[in-house]
C-alpha cells in the first residue's frame, strides 16, 4: 500500500523557471511532512518541512504548500538553478508511530542552463 | 566534525553470505533508522531503534537483523535469507525528544552488490 504518492517521476525545467512537485497522502494521522533532496550516490538531506497547522512555508527559493482537506502538499522551487538538479522526495510521519518516515517515490529534476 | 558515517561505501558479496553494514553517529541522537533504496524508487524502512537495546521492524524487515548495544552504533546484517539484497542502504538518526525529533539526518549510504 503506497501511502504517499509523488508526481511527476521526472521533470525538466529551464534555468530560472519554477519546478513543482506534488504529493498526496492517505493517512490523516500523519502530522509532519518533510522534503528531502538527494544527489547521485549521496544520502538524502532535509530541505524543508511543514506541519498540518500551516498552509505554506517558505525558505529561500523553496516553498511548501499544504492542503489538509485535499490531503495534498507540494514543493515549489522558484528561480530553478542547475545546482538544483537532484532527486526530491516527499515524506510523511506520525508522532504516534515513532516518527517513522513514509517516503514518496521521488522526482528527478533536471534544470537546463 | 559531527555526523553519520557508514562504511564501507561499496560492498560486494557472494550469494549465500551474510554481510554487516556499519552505521555510527556522533550527534548524540537517540533514534536510528535503516532504509533501503532501489534504483528509481523511494526509501523503504527496514528497522528502527528509539533507544539502546530496543528496536522495531519496519516495512521490509524480512532477511535483515540489527542490534543496538551502543547509542552511537546501529549495525545492519543482511542475511542469506534476503532474496534480493542488492541495493543502496541508508542509515539515519534523529533526536528523540521535542519538535526536532522529527528531523532525520542521513548518512552517505552503502551500495551493496550481491552476485
């Protein structure tokens, strides 16, 4: 059972453009939604995270939008740069379950110069 | 220099052999986790430990075993019972208490190839 569905699987964006990645979840008990960035051959690194009591969170060029009623959240990368080319994973966890993370399938982003 | 170390970076084994992957952290984190990543896929939880001498199965624990004898160490053994062991293995840790306990920090990973 895939509890967190992520789309698209890959996307190509021009330098300066906006990258948008979407995730949908099923379990309403999830109460923490992080995004991770992973470069080839490396471990994922926490990028930005949000809790369901907030509809939007912005850190630099990265913004999470959260829609609790639709059980969806998305990552927007503004002014995309070639250095942003990586795989991005959304995830979800619930504090009642030992903070175990359930990951989406990942989105490979390529930013063309 | 604080962080999570995993060794070795690449590991090759013959089918039927058990192999142990190392994970060490000096962040003083209580919780540690093991994930498996297959090409083009997300991470799947194998085992996790919230405290020394205690651990729980994740979503895909069959064919794996762990121990947590020290706070800073959480080794993973891939046994011969694991039907498809070739994968990228990632270890993570997080503080246990407070809001920051949700943040998991990942090591650089070990790529295991079994032939």
